[in-house]
């Protein structure tokens, strides 16, 4: 176990170092350029990619589409795909798995994660014996990929796992379900490996009261194994592992957004862990008079038992800067934040933005729109996190637009 833990820590450190190298010194040198590297055609290649991508050391991209493929669902049951760069700047798509809509799952609407062996893990929001969704693994052997369902949700243990999973150092997987559980308010779950089998445990059942309801975003882990996440109701929570001799995880709501005109609503994006314990997140609506969403920072308490402090660092106007930032943000080594706004912009089809921290403490962050989508061949409705690829380029997906109107994978070079 110690060797596995050490390996994972080294891997995470290397990954962080690579991202830092890619981003160090990068600013907005000239006009950022957008290029569609793949347009989905709506058939067996997949339809409507709406999730974040992941990348390997070779620069290949991996993702999912909720629809399309050769499965028996109306419009297809979704696919897992790989995009491989080729000489001359072109990219080739390979379908790694076609979901059939039965016990293997259907409609993968979350991003993927790698394990140390290069296997892929993800979730589907439907399929399985109870049609409440699954957790799956894709294993490569001899050039082909084999799917294994690690867990099928039954409703009582959760339903509709809509976002990505996260590994801890011991190889356990953690995730959320939007619905299901004892109170039908969603769950936080763990999958623990034992040989080639996996055991699911529900760590928390949301009640829909003060703890919130419908945890839609992916979780993040801190160094002590605590989990952080959000609920659609506007709560940010911390789930702490059990103390010695105990078996129960403890949930604490560390911040609840109010209902005033400037309060953001619908915290659906994954949190970002920043410097000095700060957390960054997005809200799809609210945040100001335009009701166009916001980006916020949560600062941990200065003393034990104190309260977290929320600062809205940018309120979208719904104009050229975009609106409705559904996904979370990523950061570079200088502290700049990057994200997508799923709507509005110059042509009302969404934007990619950068937020630059103030040079003088206490002054405002500045927003730069890196790209505004037209809804035509360049894509429409970017609703997923960005990922940094080779050379520091930003990659993500649009749910619509492209040559067939079925979504794209795009690259931003800045």
C-alpha cells in the first residue's frame, strides 16, 4: 500500500509540475486563436459532448458524449472517445466504447479519470439493472478496450451520477449522485477496491434541509482526505473522514449563498483548490443585476471555529463577456483563472474567459474574453471545464455547433 501511495503522490506532483511549466509566463500575447479540432457528426462518432476532457503524456485527449454511438437508445447511448494528434495539425477520433443502454450503462455525462495503469474510469447517468446509473472502468489490452461495470446504483444508494470521480492515495474512488439516497436528495459515495471487486459505501445522504440538496458537481480532496463539494441549493460543504474508532463521515456546510439580488445561484461547477486553502467556484445564475452568474472565492477562517468568507471576484454582465458559467475554473501559476461561460457573448453562443487577479490588494479582478463563439462551425454552448494540453493550449468541448451542429472539441491558443 505504501508503494502505491508514494507512486500516486509522485504522479500528482509531476502532473502539477507539468501544468506549471505549461502555464508559466503565459499571458495574452495578441489575440487568442480558436480552432475546432473535431466536429461530431451525430452518428456513431457521438453527439453533444458536454463534459471536460483529460489528456495523457502523449497529448491525446479523452472524453465522452452523452448521445450518439451504436447503442439501442433513441439517438444513441453515448460513447467514450479518444482524439489523437497527427502530423500537419489534424486529429483522429477513435471510439473506445459504445454504450448499449443495458447493464453496461447509458448516457455518460461526466468526464473521465485515469488510474496509475492508464485505465479509464467514469459514470453513466442511466443504465444498469435499475436504470439509475453506473460507475465503469475501461481497460486496454491489445489495442482494444473492455468495459467493466464497477457499481450499478439502485436508487436507495443514489441515482444519476452526473459528474467526474476522484481518486485518493489508497486507490478509492469518490463521487456524487444528484438524486436518490435515503431522502432522495442525492449522495456522496465511495468505491473501495479489493482485488478486482469494488465495494460501494454511501458516505452521506443529503436531506434537503440545511445540508442542501442535489450535489451535482465533482468532489475535490484535501491533504487530510476531506472531501469538498457543492449542492445546487447553494451550499458548499466539507465531508471529513471518520475519527479513529468511528465509522461515520461528518458533513459541515462551510458556506451558504443567500437570496439577495447579488447572490449567485446554482453552484454546479467543480471547486478549485487555490493558494492558502482558498476555494474558487462558479455559479450559473445570479451574482448581480444581470442574473448572468459569477465566479467566487471562499477564504478559510483565520482561527479555529471561525467562518469562511465569500468574495465575488467577477459578476458576468450577460453582454460580450458571456453568461451562465456552468463549469468550474482552472488556474495558472500566476493565479489567473480560466473558464467557460455557456451563453451570451458577442454572438450569444458562449465564451472562454480569463480572470486576472488585482495587482493591488483590495482592487477588482479584471476579465478578458479569450473567445466568443458564433454558434456556427466554431461551436456553441461551452459548458465544461478547460484542460491544459501540450504547449499550454486550452482544450474543451461545446455541446452544439460544429460542421454538423452536434458539438465540437476546440483548442484555444493564447
